[in-house]
């Protein structure tokens, strides 16, 4: 059988990164703080977090190759993820902005120490995950870090912080217990 040859135009390059960011922003995401422990703990607000697999239990987070968190995750070999609750916008903004590095980065933020990976976990978060670094993949200007779950904790009743169109919002339960944006 002959192989079907289809002539295609070259793939267009997206030149307008501001438009691309706005268009990507039309997808609502949860908001997390990803952390590493050790002598130089570090934290970063991230909305590029998702579950990957149930068996084995895997999650992923994407980190810009130029971000301080990138080298921190490679060095640590493990990381924590705190899924922020609806009232934690201040925490999200703190870990997304300029701040001192190392332990001073966590001053003024109530944290718990992860029992498995030693990463700071944000107190009052809707959920916590501790992961060991399982694999990394090239993701263009980002690296896709896949973590194997070591522990988790959380409350399904906690209202969560979301990010949509460049704005923070909340996903909260209605009177019948259903989630409503």
C-alpha cells in the first residue's frame, strides 16, 4: 500500500506573545505555590500544575528555565505543592513578585514543613502534595517537572483560588454544595 503524501503549509509562528498570553489566560486554572526545602528553601506561584497519572501517582508543574525555581527544583530533587484556598490571594501575589530569597522568602507566611521532602507547605491551603522528582521534559522555554507523589492532604470542602484572564477569583460552593465560579 502506498503512503499518502499530504502537502502542508509551514506551521505559522506565533509572533504576538502578549496575545498568546491573553488567549491562554481564557482557561481558568487553580493557583498553587510550589516549594523546595533544604538550606535554601524557595517558593513560586504556579498555575501550570496538573495531575498526570493515578498509577503511579504523578503530577506535573512547568517552570520557566530562567526562573530561580528551575535550579532549586533540580538541586532539591523533591518539591511541595500547596493548592491555595480562596482567601490566599496575598500569598499568591507574594510568591509571584519580587521578594528576598532563601528562608527570608517565607517570613510572614505561615508554613508547615513537609514530612517527606522538607519543603515548606502553605498553612491553610486547600491541599498539599509532596513529591520526589520523577522525570523532566523539554517544554520550550519551560521544563516540565513530573513528580511522584509521596504524600497528600487536603479538604474537599475548602473554597479554592483560581486565575482567569489575568485576575484572581474564587471557586466556591453554592447552597446545594455544588461548585460555582
